[in-house]
């Protein structure tokens, strides 16, 4: 089930949203609220898969609540619903999945939720990594990067680090999702988890992730393709 939080200060619309989402397979509204302060606390505590939020609400605005917590909930998909389209630029900066103007078009919302569902469920594909006689299963969406190490690979994910007997080429063949990018001869990175790059030499960049302790590397000759590829996810 995909866990959803709804925030909307208009009671009638909020009830409509909750009722609509409750009819959908694989979606569950875990909480709804009519103000930004409670939205902030709900997101911090429950870290839902999806949040559908108005912008202009009592207390904090929807934008303020999301902005304050975005680093803590990087995987949460955000859908803004508002009459104020001047907030679209802020929504983009917060990596919102969609911005739907009021009056609400339910067809548009249903299409957006369907796209989110496909994206999240595709991300949950399990990848099998072998090491000696052991098998490690890792969700594709949990991967940060894979690094070549001698004739093996180091696999780094939300669950930690493991060593696999697979070569980097073998791993590249396993990772069919288009959000994986071979950034250098030694690294394959998950573009969805990248948070920035910085030059470290004339020929390479350091790739930084949402986990600030992790780094991978980007070859200068792959820079333009990297920029083009990562735009799909931000």
C-alpha cells in the first residue's frame, strides 16, 4: 500500500480527496489535516510515500512545511494543489511530482497518482547480488551507487554496504531502470539519490548524495550526458 497524507484547509475538498483516494487500489490515506503546522509534524513522524497538499493554509504554508523537511523525506512524492500558480517555481525547486491548479480536475489527479504508483512500484524491483555462496537481495530504489573493486563490486544502499562477486558490467546489465547512470569506468549511480556534484580535478567531479557521507565520481567526458539524464528526475 502507498501511504498518503492529504493537507487541505477547505473541508469539502479535503473530504472529497480522502474519499477519492480511498477508492483506489494500493493507496491508503493515513492522515488528513487542514493546516500546515500539523502537516509538518505528520510528515516528520510518518514519512509517507505521497503527500497531496494545498499551499495557502493556516499556520505554515504547504510550501514551507515541505521545504523545512525535504531533506528528511527525499523519497516522498509531492503533489501541490493550489489556486496560486505563482508558486509553481517553488514547487519545482522542491522536486514536486505535479502542481495542479484549482478548481481541482479529478481526472488530472488520478492520472498523476497512477504515474506515481508506477514509478514507486517499479522502483521496488529486487536486484540479486551474489557473493561466494551467499545471495543478497536489494531494492533498486534503495541503491546509491555500485563501485568496481578489483574484479568484484561494492554495492552501497540504504541498508549499508555489501561486496559482490559480480563485475561492474554484470551489474550494469542487471540495472535496467533508466535512473541508473554509469558515471565513470568504476561507478554506476542512482540519479534519484544524487544531490549535487563538485569538481575535484581537471578530469573528474565528486557526486554527492542525500546521505552526506557517501560519494562517487563522474568522469568529465560523461558530464553533458549526466546533466541531460538527471534532469528527468528533478
